[in-house]
C-alpha cells in the first residue's frame, strides 16, 4: 500500500473515532422535528419527540359508548390502546361514518397512559430551526391543546401538544 493511501485511511479512522467524542452537531441539535398533519381539515404540526410511533391504515376495533371522540382500540406492540379522533378531541364533529372514517393515520403518543390519536392526512416531516418555532408557555386553541406555532413558507401551523391532548381526553371521560 502506498504511503498516501495509508495516511488517508489513518485520517478517516481518526475522524470516525473523534465523531463519537464530539457533542451533537449544531445543525441537528438546533432544530425541531415535527410531523405536518391535517385533522378535521385543519393544518397542524406535532412534535416527533411526543410520538412513540406513526402508523398508516391500522385497523381500529370500534367500541360502543357515549364519547364520540373515542374511535375504538387498536393493537400496538402487543398492547391494546384506545384510539381517539384528534379533530373530535378538539371539539370538531365526530367522524361521519365508520369507526375511523377519514382517519388514515394513527400516532401512538409517547408517555402514559397509552393513547393513539387518529388524523386524516400526513403532509410530511418538518425539520425547522428551533429559533423559528414560536413557543408558548400555556396552551391555546381547542381545549388548550395547541402550544406554539411553526411559521412555514406555505403558512403557519399550530403545534399540537400531546400531553395537553391526553389531559383533554381525561376531561372528556369525566
């Protein structure tokens, strides 16, 4: 092996080893990752850090009951989890027909108690510089479930606060 190639390999090995000792890169650490979603025809963003999983077309078993926001239950990683229509939790009308009419996507919320939120459209993943996100100390909007706004080129999206949604569900059940 020639000396130039040997030196290049040594440099690459050193850079690789050093990458594990360095703090996270600023361009990733200074960003928020969000899902751009639509629920009840409205545009929202949801923090990926508040989600434990995203599932398309997951079967939901309907449950009878007086709570229109409760679509039923679905299986996630060996557990049965209640599924709520996000737009209905926000105070919108319940789905027109069927247990999950229009709700193609389910996000499994991080934290406890387990809950899944249904919404009709996933518009994509957003990685936004943290300084562009407008943070709010308290919730606003439907049932106080929105906390913050992310301005985008195609218009601002309110940020869904999953812990506040979980609290709103608890209030609906009482």
